[in-house]
C-alpha cells in the first residue's frame, strides 16, 4: 500500500512513489516539524532550568535520551537531508556561502543580544553599574563575544550573572546564559563534511561515498556506546561522543537525500520505522538502529501530514530562532521567578516569548541574510571563473591592441565574442 497526500505526486496503483516525490520540494511539513522539534527543546530544558531536575524521558528511555536529545536528533536528520539536497544542486562556493549565511548571522545576533542587552539589564537590576559591566575581563561581555563567535564555545557565562540567582546556575555552580548553542559547532562540522563532498563532485558522481561515511560513523557510534575510551585512543577528537552521534544522525539524513529518488515512500515502511523508533527508545538500541528508523520516520511524517500544514515554515523559518533563543529566555524567566508558577506555565510563557524573539531574528537578521544567498559567492564558481577568464582575455587583447595599433572597435567586437 503506497500512497501520498495533498500535493504529493500520485502514481499508478503498481508504481512506487519515492521520498523525493513525496516531499515534493516545499510541498511538505519539514518546516512544521523543525518548529515542533525546536519547541520540544524548550519543554525539555524547562525541567533543569525551572529547578525540577532531569527530564523524565531519561528514565523512560533507560538513560538513552532526553526529550531534547530526541528533538536535536530529529533536527540533525532533517538538516542532513536538506543540506545534502542543497549540495547536490550547488557548487562548493555557493554551498559554503549559503551555509555561512544560514548559521552565523543569527548566531552572532543572539550573542550580541546576550552580551549587550540581556546581561547588562540583569547586571544593573542586581545593583551593578554599566561602567563596571563593560570591561576587558575574560569573563566579561567582550570575552563572551570573542570566545564564542566562531561557534566553538569558550564560555557560557558573563561574570557570575545567573550563577546564584537561577535554579540552573545554582545546580551547575556557575553562570550560563545559553546552553543550547553547543550543538551548532557540530552542525557546522557536518556542513563541512558535505562541503568536501561537494568540492570533489561526490554528491553527483560518487554518491555511494555518503552511505559509506554513514556506515563508518554507525560503527564508530557502536564503539562509542560500548567502549568510548577506544575511540579516544585512535583519535582524540573521536572521544567526543556527541560528535560521533550527531554526525551519524546527520549522515543518515544525507544518505536518504542522495538516494531520495529510489528510497520508497510507503505507509508500511513509515509505520514500521515509527514503531522501531518508539520500541528502541523504550527498550534499547535507539542510538543506533533507532536513529536510522527515526530519520526515515520524520521524513515520512513530513510528507504524510496534511497539505494544509505545508505553509508553516515554507517561507518564514522560525525554528532556528526558537532554538537559539529558548534557553536564554528560560534563564531570564527563571531569574524573575516565573518557574514558581509551575512547569507548564513556565514552559508556555517561555515558548511564547521565544517565538517573539524568533520572529524578530528571522525578519531582522536571518531573512535579510538569506536574501543575498545568490549574491557574490552565491553566483557560483563557474560564474566567477568565467568572469575572471573574460577579464584576463580582455586585458590580453588590450595589450595586443596597444602593441599592434588595432582599432578599438575591433577590440570591442573580439571582447564581446569572448563573453558569449
């Protein structure tokens, strides 16, 4: 039984619809799912940030994952699919330019909002002065910006703000403004992997490399779960279990992308993938086979959800803003005591305010940044190569004309022919 909903292409009764056809460009609910996943992170963080301890999902999944872990995994699977799709249709210059525009401007925006707006307001309300706040101290606002701007997190706090005035600060014994941004360096690492594949033509001419990489990281994940010290002995960076797990998840999505024209979209497969995901979460195996099943399941849902939901996130993608502002908003709310209203009111209040921040982030920063994705480097390697060749040829002809007294009209005609 193979079928598709809404705008999904339909076939004859015996024909097989693929994932590529089912998702149909923007005719899907990937935007909605990313928004939901980003929102789930807020509900996950509400437990420790509100002083209620660990997310109970840790207990339900026997220590395999929290609600936030599941949400981030879904995010990386979708990202792997979309980024690989982008890599298939662009050259390395276009690809990297667009990835920089998508991740860095909003990230720098939240760093500036933290260091120049939120932190000084909290500092002053606690009895400090702006002159004391602005300093070159390593743990000051300038240190916060300089140590974090590359995506590598050098510090999560500014001075001792929130250290003893929020439940989370007290639990970790230090200042933390935004505990969500740690995943972004891993996202960027995954972009670079696909970028290398784009640069060497792998995405179109040797796409088998992507599932081979996925298999490699699957094996690394198995080793990491059973004997993490072994990976550290092989290569120190592999001792980072998050790097291995998130890269594996991303590459599963990428594999589904490069083979999306042959991977079937089938209700039976979708339901089976969903069942495997749930069972593995409850009884074990989620971080291996569960990731593979979960990646297919989330893409299946994106195609299967009603067509009337496809507009969400299609033009205005607030999911990134929700993710990078959620933790910051929750910490501020905990500082003023909103967590005392109870878990659900605290979470919902944080969600509403975070959506406002995400709306501003998208319309003020992200959308404007993405509007120049086809400008400059976004024109692609062939455009700039052709332009340089044309200018080089024009200068060569100009030198020839000077030395040979060729009429300028003839030179103009020759240059025009070169640029055709």
